[in-house]
């Protein structure tokens, strides 16, 4: 009588188990990466809305935004808590993608610029609905060398931006996407 006692696993079984574990690990990392990207997209949308609302409230009585162009203004806005805390690093302002946020203003309007945006975040920001009761404080939006306004007056394209146009304007390379919003 021949007795067959197999102790341990064969190499093929070990490789199979390792392959299954590897596939599960890759799937987990891909899911975490997507969740992290979606978090940044949501955060950057919240940041532009909060920043726009806070600047609007801060300058409501004067309605003169020229001092936004001064370098010392950012420090003052940070001290006054006009800039959301999650956008502050030292005396500079950054968006959720770690891109620079720049502010400038004229007597009648102001511009907020977000740089270093990923494509998905760029598309989300371009297709946001800025209207409330069929009106908007947004007067101009610039991306990829194109300008959009509500009237589309021949020198600019018309707002709102379609999903197709937004996808065409936003580049795959994260560092190349910059959006400028001008509000009144």
C-alpha cells in the first residue's frame, strides 16, 4: 500500500494566492486614490465658493476691490478670517490641489485665480452653476486662453460652459490648468 502524504503547498498554489492578494491590494489602492481625488474636487469647489462669498461680504460696504491687488492684503484677509483656514500656508493662499490662489481687484470687480488643477477638478469648477434666481455675481471666467461671459459678446464665449467644452479646455497635465473667475 502506497501512502501519499503531502505536506505544505506547491509553488503554483503559493503563486496563485500571491496573485489574488496582489489583485485585491491594487483594487484597494485604486479605490482609495479615486476617493482621495473626489475629496480634492469637492474641497476645491467649496474653497472657491467660500472665498467668493467671504470676499463679497468683506467688501460689501465699499464695493471697491482695488486693495486685493496689494501684497499686504492677503495677510490682512487671513487675520480677518476672510480666507478659509484650509487654504492658508504661511502668508500664501493655496487650493486643495496645492496650487497657488491669486487675488486681484479693480474698483468694480475682483478676480480669483486657482492654478495647478487636475482635469476632473477643472471640469467640475468650469461647469458649476453660478446663478441664483437667474442672476450671478460672476461676470467673466477664463481658462485655457478662452474667456467666457454671460453675453458671449463676440470677444468671449457664452456662459454657462457645457461639459463637452469644459472637458476640451481642461488638460490632463495637472500643472497646466488655471481658472480665473471675475466677480462684481
